[in-house]
C-alpha cells in the first residue's frame, strides 16, 4: 500500500519522487493494470478474511 495519496500520479508518470525512479519495462498502462490487479487481490483477501 502506498503511504502517499498521490500514488496514482507516480504510476502514471505525472509526478516524480525526490529519489528518482527505477527502471521498469512496463508502460504506464501496464503499471496501472498491474496495480489494479494487485489491489483487487489484496481486497479479496481482506474481505475473505484469509490474511494472516
């Protein structure tokens, strides 16, 4: 989970951190899709009560 409410701006390359960026071969669209899938999986675990 992101500690920064602007997390979606970083994923879309609309905001940069002071530390710079790490290289990723995914496009912004790919990062958005990946983050959405990760969020869906996290919420499914929370709602199912299966998180340890």
